[in-house]
C-alpha cells in the first residue's frame, strides 16, 4: 500500500533521530534528505542557502524526494520546509513528528541551531513554526506527540506502522 515512510515536522523536532531508530527496529534503510543534498552538492545546507539562495535549495529538495521515492522500503527524514514547498510523492506514509516550539528550542544545542539558517532569529523561527504547524498536521497520515524524549514515543509510531502493515 505504501512504498516508504516519510517523516515530516519542524526543524529540530527529532525526525532524523526517530528515523534512524525506526529503521533499526524495522530493518529498513534510513535516508535523510538534507544529508543526501549536502553530499550531492558537496556543501552544507547553510552554505547552499548563503551561496545559492533558499529558492535553489527548495528545488533541490523536490528533486531529491522525487528521486529517493523511486526506491521502496525506506524511512525518509525530510527537512522542515520540504512538505511546505514540495509535494511528497503518493504512496508515502507521512508521519508528523509533532513537538512544541519551546520544547524544540530547549532540546537543540547551539551547534545544532547554528546548522539551521532559518532558526537563527528566535521570533521569526517562532512565526515560521506557527505558520507551518497546521500544514504538517494536515499532510500527515499520523501525528505523534513528540514533546517527550524519543524512547517514550517511538513505540507509538512503531505500533502504528505495524498495525497499518506498511512496508
Ligand atoms: C529547513 C529545515 C532544515 C533544512 C533547512 C531548512 C526548514 O532541516 O532543510 O535548514 O525550512 O525548516 P531540519 O528540519 O532537519 O532542521
């Protein structure tokens, strides 16, 4: 029924950590869109934003998710803007990692914040969060409350996936 599981959610909500953990549990491949783009461009997301602009980065995201979803059986973590600017190919089970903005801010180290150009200014990041949150929830087949540490909610996602018999 579904070819892949695609994780969406705001920056720093834990998509990559959740994805790695799920992939281990389900014996599936894990791929992270930002990491694939950085490897292909041989450049960090920050430098792509700086040198080529956000619009260019958004094109790379669409191309990347289209290419990745040619394969099946993967857990794919997306960047926070991907579902806003790109369409996620059909046959993807979309799971929203749903954490509050303040929880996200508390969780991120300075190093993790520095990697994210759109998280540099707190008030504009908060506005972005408010702008996007409904879209994440609407697009998702399932939203998981991610306000606690991963081990407390990973089994909720795992049970949902097993129940749906996907992948
Ligand atoms: C972005 C999220 C980032 C990265 C880029 C833009 C966004 O990924 O793709 O900095 O627009 O929300 P993470 O969600 O993994 O931080």
